[in-house]
C-alpha cells in the first residue's frame, strides 16, 4: 500500500447513488484509515449545501470550486469519496491518481435510478436539457478512463462491496 511520500489514498469515484459515501466510511473503519468526503469539504468551505451552490452560483462555478478544492487536498492514508462530477476535471483526477488508487464503483443505470429519489435536491451536476441517463452515459466512460480498478456494485449489499474493495486493493 505504500506509495512515494507515505501511505496512499483510496479514491472512490462513481455516479451519485453508487455508494461512495456509505462504502467509504465502512472501508475507512475496516482498513483503519481516515475518511474524507469531498462534497462535505466543499460544503464546509463554502458554508452552503451543494444544491444551493449549484442553484445560485451555477454549474460552472460549482465545478471550478470542486476542481480547486479537490486538487489542493493534501491527504495520506485516506479513503476519499468524491462527488460524481469530479470526473469532469482532468486536473483534479490527475492529483487524485498521483496520491492514490482510483476505484470506480460501477452500478447499472437502472439501479442508480432506483436509488436516487432526490435528484433535484441532492446536489447533482446535471446540465440544462440533460436527463439523468444522459449524465450517466456521459460519465461512465470517464470513470473507466481514470480508474485503476473497477468494482461492479450492482445487486450487491454494502458488506459484499467493502470486502471486494479490500481484495481489489491488496492484489
């Protein structure tokens, strides 16, 4: 698990509703690592909810803040859950990959749709005129591009996914 300059991070990427936050917390406990959710970092920095930032400052502004905040994180030995839209920032993804292993939590569109009952309040970056399916189709190739490992989380319970991630990173 060592990477130059200390212990490496495990970075979870994927769609909203793929389980990044839930899995991240459990993984951090299981591996005795720290846990950081980049969405919470942004909310604390701005003193506002993600949805409020998106609604009032606009998507572009939110994504700029996300890129800056994520790119400046100085973390070691951390499980990092990212916002689903971080994948649009090549700069942020390069920084995350430099300091850790990126794992894409893949969940089928049908399952994401079932899990996301609060699309309009959840702080999801959806461009005007885009459906959730459009966002999914646009992001999945990017998640694959930037990931070191891919874990299919469809139709699996959370404990099963945690176990599989632990196996993945120890290979």
